[in-house]
C-alpha cells in the first residue's frame, strides 16, 4: 500500500480473455472505460517546433500527430508539454500553462479522435535540464537569458553535466508545482485529450526527485525512497482528483539510471505500485537520462526487460519502449506478457502508417484503414 497518499480510485480494466488464449498487438485494451483499438501506441516525441517560443502548438503539430493517428495507432501521445514556462526543455517546446495553448490543441485532439485513435498528452517539467538549445542547434547546453533562456530549478543545486547549476526548490515551490500539474491536467481535459502521461523519466524534474544522484534534500522530499517519491505521488493524486475516475493516467519512468547508487528497477517497481494506489493506471518504462557519460547496452528491445520486471514485481500494467522496430518483435512483447502495450517512436517517424503495415505482416485484418487509402492496402508478398 502506498505509504504517502491514501486516496484510491477505481481500478483500470482490461478485456477478459479466455484462459489459455494469447493477447496480441492488435487486440483492444481498456483503461478506466476508455477502449484503445490496439496495443501499438505512439510514444511522446519532442518536436522543438513552437517557433514563436510561446508554447502554442502549430500546423506542424497538427500534421505530425494527425498523420500518426491516421496510420492506425491505438493512442497518439503528444510530446513533453510543460506545465510552466520554466519547465520547457527548450524555448521551442509546447506548454499547457495558458488558455491560448489549450485552444490551439483542440483541433489537433479532434482530428486524432476522428481517426479512431485516443489523443494523449505527456505533462512534464524539465527541471535542471530545462532552457536548453534544441538538438539540431549548432550550440549545446543552457540557453542564456539574453537569448530567451531562463534560470532552472531542481530538487537540489546539482547541475546536469554541461548545463547551468539549477536553483533548489523550496518546499512551498514544490507545492506550487503540484498545483501546476493539476491545472495543466484540467487544461488537458478541456483541450480534448483523453489520456494523460506524467513524465517521470529521462532525467527531468520528477525523475530528479526520485533519484538519490540528483536529490540531496533533507526535508520531506529527500532521503529515503518514500520521501523521494512524495512529489510524484502528490502529483499523481492531484491529477487523479482533477480528472476524475474515468480518465486513463500513465506515468513514464526511467527504470534505471545505469549508474552505481542511482535509481533502479526495484525502486521503479515499488513506486509504480504506490503510484497505482494513488490513481495511475499504466507505466511506460524507459531508462536513463539522469546522468551523462554512463554505459548503456543499446540493442533491439533493450528496455523491454525492465517493463517486464516492473509489471511482474510491481503487479502493474506496463508499456514497453526502446528500439522496438518490427511487427513480429512488437507482437511478441505483448503475446509473451512482457508488457501490456508497446510504444514506438522512431519507427513511426520512418513510417506513420506502421500499424497498418504491421497488421498486414501479422495477418491481422483491420477495419480502420482510411477510406481514401483503400486502393493501397499493405499486402504480404
């Protein structure tokens, strides 16, 4: 039982299966009454393309996200969307801290829904990894204030390698950020999103509180695991209370820092179970991002084992990510019980219609091919 948050909510539900049957990639899954047409979802992918630096989505985001929904994904989760201006990874990131952003998201969520996919958003705060140049810039590190950057915050005044030192948050400021996540969750619902994912991975603020490598606090948010998890659990509980029982809520974790003395998969499983008790439904399991210079054994499906570990040990539903690039590979993850859903990123960039192609390769007949495209269905030769 979650030792910090006593609030409980209705348990997520999944379709019943006959004993001995196998669940496949294209079988539906239901969370809190929301049915997803398959278990192949689009992972959040930062676009760094809000060129006016106002956090407002543009036509780029409409076409980018809309094409992924048209391509047959069960859910399309919009990129890391900051709950405050200072929480953006780069000045070109999206946000949901004002109503102009909310209004601009509405046609995007409406189009995603019209294509049969569930529109989702990842709410985030980058903490000490905020205010950075976007990846294709000729420069790296922290954007200076005279060029649109800002001072960053973190649980402790410990810099990420190559970035400016952040300011340690006060207890009152932590409470303000819990409120910022709650308000952004309300805007998410009002914007038409039907799923929220909280970003507690990749070295961003919620992850920074979880890991002892970045959290050196001596108050109620630092020290033992229960304290380091407190901020995340307060955010989960606040968001659940705001959106109500019938709304899917995910958390993305980095299951390991890949560093001695850091956050690990057992911690992740424990806190996932606590987060479930606080109102979260499914856990999207990635790894890394907290510290630079670590050795990561990258290869096909290299993070799937962490999703399986958290699923088994935490007794929670999970999503698998990490160089999952093929139809059979993705189907095997679900069919073997390693994870409940598969979230893909780069393969969707290479082929926005990957689910339609994957279904053909697996011999699955779909009834959601876009009608204007029926002259060109994928066929296995």
